[in-house]
């Protein structure tokens, strides 16, 4: 991974089971905290329709687009439920324990 991590939000501002929209490196992302507390960053647009995933529902390690019900894996970005058939980009995330900030690398994507 590159060293292009940028702060996007405070960890305590994102509750488990919640998604928010953030921008890093000019890329709109859905920042998601799964129900187990893991933090993920995905491209904030459903690959089926131009809908913000950050407005969707988080369940387990998935996020569901509110418009047509497409579900995406938070780790891989792969669609798990039709009508979406294409994955969304997933970005590396790390937590700065000292500051409590969530950092995302907008220059890299994780393999899907």
C-alpha cells in the first residue's frame, strides 16, 4: 500500500452499523463501520444506478442500496444481490490509534 493515507473522519463519529459520505483525494466514498466495529471505505455509488451507497443500510459486512436492493460486500466490493453485477472500488483504511482518526488511501484500491 502507498503512504497516501488522509484523515477523513473521527472513529467515534461513526457508530457500528452506520455509513457516512466522505471525500478523499477528490473521490466520494462511503465510509462504513460494520456491526463488529470494522471500518471500510467504498466508492459511494451503486454500480447498478447512480445512488449513494452511504444512504444505504448496513447489515453484518454488507451495505444495501436503498433504491433497488443491490447489496455489496464491504471487504471486497463485490455485489451479493442483484440487480448490481459489477463491483464497487474498495479503498485501504487504517485507524490512527493516537488521534482516533480514520484514514483512507484514495490512490490505491483493494483487489476484488
